C-alpha cells in the first residue's frame, strides 16, 4: 500500500476482513470482498453496507453562509427549510460541471441552520480551492470535516430496519427513519442521519465522528448488513442511471447534456457562477445527450468505447457493465441528439468488434415500491 494514501476510519477493518483494497481518488478503499455480484445482489435483496468516508464533508458557517452557497451552487439554497437536502451542481463560468453535490440544511436545535455539503472525493481539494477563490466579500467560514469523521451508506429493502436497530441500541440519534422523507436528514450531537443513497434502493447514510465508525459498522454487520465495496457501488448506481463524476460528468459537459437541467434554477437565483452561460445553453439544442444502451451478447461496453451508426462515430460510452440484476450488458453514453431516440439501433466498438446496441430508457432499474 502507498503510505501517502488517505485511509478512512474503517480501512483497517476492510483489510482485516478480506477486502481487496485499491487506490481510489487518493484513498485506500475496498473495491470488493468476496464478489461484486454477491454484494450487488445483497443490496438489491436485503442490506448492503458501504464505507463512503472518502466523500468530502464540508461545513459552512457565518452570516453569509447561505448567500455564499447560493453564489456557488446552481440550485437555490435560501429556500431550503431545516431538515431538507438538495441535489445540486457546481458550475464554472462556462457552465461546465465542477462537481455534483448534496447540500444539507440541518437543524441543530438552537434556531440556527447547520449548512453542509457532501462532495465527490476526487473533487474535494479542487472545490476547497474554488471556494477560496470566490469567498471575497462573504463573511463565511468553511470547515473541512472529512478526515475527522466517517460516513456509512446503509442501502437495500431492509436497510431502514437494520439501521433503526443500530441507531436505537447505540443511542446515536433519536429519529424514526421511516418518518424521514427522501432527501431529508436530522442532526443530533455529532451524528447526521439522512434518507439518501446512490444505489437506486431505499436506505440512509450516516455521518459520525471517526472514533465511532468501527463500532457502528460492526453493529450494522451484526444487524444483517453485508459489507460491499466500490465495485458493487458502481454497478448499482449504473443500473439506476446515476451519473458519476469523471464518467458522465466533468467540466466539458453541461447540465442539459447530462439530463440534469432540473438542478439548474434561474428563477429567484440571479447571481450564481455560470448562470449566464447556462442560460444560453438552456436555450439551444445540446450537441450531445446522455442515453442508456443495452448490448447484445455478454460483453459489456466500457468507458471510451466508440458508439457508431453504420460505421460513423456518433458518440462515446461513459460507463458500462454486465448488469447483475438484469443479466444483460448495459452502458451509458453521450450521443448526437438525432441518434438518441429510444429504440435506435447502433453499435459499440468493443476492442475492434462492433457489438449491436439499442438505445433504451433510463434508468435501467427502478425499485418497484416507489
């Protein structure tokens, strides 16, 4: 292991329990334990546990915290009520995506609001630098809590029941998970409990002090959770058509190409960074759009594979896998708008072989209890 890598509070536990560890965005992370497929299916059928402590956790305080977040996020922050969480983007001046984030308006119980962002691990330092560049004129404090805390995702049809047992037994938070609506959260002492996730399943995420992580994780395992690595997290989010930064999102891609126009709010939000460029982009046809592909056979298209129409390149794959749930190869890609209609028949160049694919609706998978 490269000793320069960051380690989550659970890293030693993963290694001691047979996880295959890899360098991911500068962190020593478990990619799988016994089998990606088994971890994937355990999450779809019961409870999967994911160490997501590598995700950046930033806290904003001061008189101008809301005004600053309104400036740097593409969605309105000042309309959030305590307890609400909102998906948003951070754009550069040209409208390119710097990151996709969750913004939390938490209620600490003293008539104030605790403002937080969860950001992608690979973008944490970039965003800290970006915020520093743009904080002039704002009375705001920015705290990076990432290294002092942990974050655990509990996902699957039995996730809330398993997490509730642990919350109650360990007296972590006095809340009823079933009463939390999607994209809401509570803050009690140093623990944040949110009804959020990145798998397409129901569940919650827990942010807590680093020193509590191992005990909570082990109790979640005893409560029925199956530890899962980055491999299953990727196949799960791909089936649910959730974009991943560095694949479906980057600074060359705008929100409308990515199908994330809902995360850009112009009304009552006049001064956010990238607004003018995004206003222009919203009013013109996109040069490319994100689509779902289902391939024939068993070979899955992978990132950077060319998408072809009668031999002409019309797009590029951003993510692909053999779907453990659907038992077919699937992929997301950016293609020209005129070849993006559902049912379009194309091919993907997989190592010199043109494999037939069909454009299909997104998401590939959606749980039936919604």
